[in-house]
C-alpha cells in the first residue's frame, strides 16, 4: 500500500514538473474544458477510468491540473506460476495459480 501511495506521489510530482512540456509536446496529456485527455482517452474532471491492460486506473483532476495513474504490482519472476484475474483495475491486481 505504501508503494502505491509513493508511486502516486512520484507520478504527481513528475507530472507537475513536466506539465508545461507535456502540454507543448505530442499531446499525451492535455487539459481541455474541465477534462483530461490522456493518450486519446477523455476523462471528466473528478472521475476515473479503469483498464485491464494495462492494469491501471486514471483519475482526472483537471481543475487542479493533474492526472494520477494508479496501478498494482505484478510479479516479474519468471518462475511465478499465476495469471491475472480478468477484469478492470482492482480485479486485475489479483492472480490465480495455474500450476
């Protein structure tokens, strides 16, 4: 849990540090009319969207000038014998053992 909070803080600090640069760049994050547009996905202010792949939740705070990305840790060990549960963020953070 602490790692998720730390990741959120790092992403917020990182986003704040590059917000001017991102706005002028290829448009991967843009704030327009109280919405966030991130990689072509439009999100209303103070709402979120959840995904399975990648297993993330994107929370838009356009009035405050940031978008937070929440994810979960997935095992990186080659010998780890499990597969993610199908579903959007939250459910896809869990695993089923397959061996």
